[in-house]
C-alpha cells in the first residue's frame, strides 16, 4: 500500500525535511526489543542517507534506547529532559510512544516536536504529535497489522520518495535494501503473516539472504548460519534471540550499534559481544528452569 495513505505522513515528512535541511538534531527513540532495534535502524539509516544527499558533512541524527530494567518501556519525562539538554528538536519514537501522552506533552512544551512510529495499544487520549500508527481510529492506511518495523519501513519509503521529488540523487527502488530488517521483526514480533506482512516477509527474506549490512553478516557468522539459506526459522531461533539478548542481559544499544556498523571488522567485534549476551541468556534460562523443577519436586509435583 502507498504509505501516503497514513493521515499524518505528510506533516511528519515536512517536519523531518525541515529539520534535516536546517541541521536540527533529530533523535530516534527506540524500544529495546528486536522490533524496536530494527525499526530504529530503518529510520536512522534513512535519515542519514538523506543527510548525505543533502550535502551535510556531519550527522545531526542520533538515538536513544532506554535500559530495560532501569528505565522501562517507552518515552519518559526524564528522557525528555535529557534530550532537551542534548539539543534535540525532533523525537521520532519507534515501537513505542502512542501511550506516552504526558511525556509527549512535556516534549511539546519544551519546543520539541514528536513523530510516533508505533503499532501498540493506545488509550482514550492520543498524544499531541505526528502519529504514524495503522490501528488508530479513523486511520486511512488500509493494513492494520504491521509490526513497528513495517510502519518504520513505510515511513522510510515515503521519505526517500519525497527526497527524489525534491531532486535528491536517490536510486529508485533502493529502499528494498531495508527489507532485511523488516523481515526480522515481522517474525519476532509475531504479527500475522498475512496481507502486507506476507509480502514484506517474502521479499524481506530474499534481501536478508543477500544482505549488504555488515552487522547482519557478522551476526550470521557468529550464529553459524552464514551459509544459509535463511528462513523464518533462522530468524525465530537464531537472529531474533541474539538481537533481543542485548536488551535482556545488558543494553539494547549494543544490538542497534551492530545493525548500524559500517565495516565487517567493527561488526564482528560487536557480534561477539552480542553472542556472549545470548550465551548468558541461555545459561540463565537453564538455571531458572532447573530451579523451577527443583521447587516443583520439593512441593511434591512430578
């Protein structure tokens, strides 16, 4: 479906291009699971590509992912304070934000515009921002079951097309190289594999199998699946758990930095750290299972 069908897309795109052209700081605030990490990578990659084509020498696009245990899910008022101190003028939330009404109100009060890229449940009151969410009341986008990475991909494709309309040198169809990321979280977030999700997954797997992304190549090497062919099973049992392990055992920024790595050498260092996180996760899971079995036996369950 044409992403322009999202009701708030035109406004969100205009704000992004205003920020990029003026060199305003844009912060991508992601979630700490695979959907948030891959969706954030889609947006960050796209914004930095646009910056490059606009002739910007240094990036004004950064990111923030909360610590799973210390901060919890979603945008926090304290985080708004932190981002204000950084000089952020636009926050793009990915895989969160639609329920963060007071936090986004605080950001708006501080002069920070917010674009929400999300697919989660929302309350009776919606936040004051540009809302790109397929499930909202009166939303005109026809497919309602995208993962957040799917919503991020639709936003990214619209931004790239707008860049072409503005005369930027962006090869037609280049957005297909983002589909490797889309294929991952479409599986890990367990959205229904029908309709547009099935199309995205079908072509996403094709791209994943020939990905140009050093981070994914290094992750596949570490997981011993580099020889392929990669399937939804490869994602569900090898790629996804490793990305999720970063947020569960240390910090999800490790997984995001791996996805954004520009060289295979750097990616291999980060993939090794992610592999250690995953082994620790497996060890902790085994320990918890053994403890649970011991407690059950002590209580007479067999």
